[in-house]
């Protein structure tokens, strides 16, 4: 009786412990394979970076960005390159660090040129989602602040940037606003508050009727003046 009991107990220990060891082994193998895949992806992303970086600065600079854009068959002024900079959280206009490059390309799962080309349409869709577009729009302004303590951008640059980031969504509004900004002489620069108000204006105000625009609300004067100019043009 004792031998049978002992035998069963031993059998339970052996059969009970085997699945645990097997599961742990499978988990370790999966983790190892996953780590290797991530490592390979990072390696390929790094190889791309070193294809375009400048050895003296250790960064991808304007020339490297143009070469990269040529290889992916996208103009360097294309809004999707600005979208990539947003995804990278790039801090300096026209320059990408290795850390920024890794962050951006891992986010869009592109470790080769061919994968990057395919990822562009998804990147555009991601940016255009309402919860992302506000952040992208704000980022695009900050990205143009190239000097230390700079708080505003020149009217000409602001007009170009508006056409780039809002032109597809709000072409009529941006065309007329750009026309006004270039003609007026009161404002030489646009600041962040004005920049954000322009997006709000495009989203909220009926155009071209402007019938729901209330100057008594918290609109910047530059938009009050634009609406007044528009109404004079329509009269």
C-alpha cells in the first residue's frame, strides 16, 4: 500500500512538474525570438540612418533628408515628411538624431525603403485623425521656430505652412487668408495663439458666408481684420 502510494505521489510530482518546465521553456524561446526580431529591426533602421547621416555632425541633415526623400520618391517639401518629423518628435528643423530616427521608423514599422513607401499612406491617415491632427498642427508651428526663444514666424513662412498643413482640408479658407495676410501691413509675424485660432476658425466658421463669426468672442484681432476684409470684398 505504501509503495503504491509512494509511486503515485512520485508520478504526480513528475507529471505535475513537466508542463511547468515546458511552458517556461516555450516562454523563454518566444521571448528570445521576439528580442532577436526587435534587435534585427533596430539594426536595419540604424543602417538606414547611417546611409544618410553626416559624419561630422552625427545627424541626418538637410542633404541627407533630400537624399532620403529622393530614394523614397517623395519631394522634401511634401507634408508627409513633416508628418514623419512629428512621428519622430524631431526637435530641430531639417535634422534628425539617431534616437528620433529610431522612434519614428519603429512607430510606422518601416525598417527598409520599400516598407517606408508603403507606410506613408497609413502615416497620413494617422495624422488626419482628429485626436492627432491638433497635435500635429501645433507641432508644425513649433518645428518652424528655429531660433532660441523664438515665439513667432514670419507672415510669409506662416502662409506657406498653412497651405502645407491645412490646404488639403480647408483650401478656400487658406487661399483667402493667405491672400489677406500678404496684402495687409499691420502684422509681420504670426504667434502660436493666432496659429491655433486659425485652425479653430476653419473648423467652426461657415465659409465663405462667415455668418456665424462673432467678433465679440475670443478671436485674435488678426482674424477680426480678416473677416472685415472678406466682407468688404463680398460687398
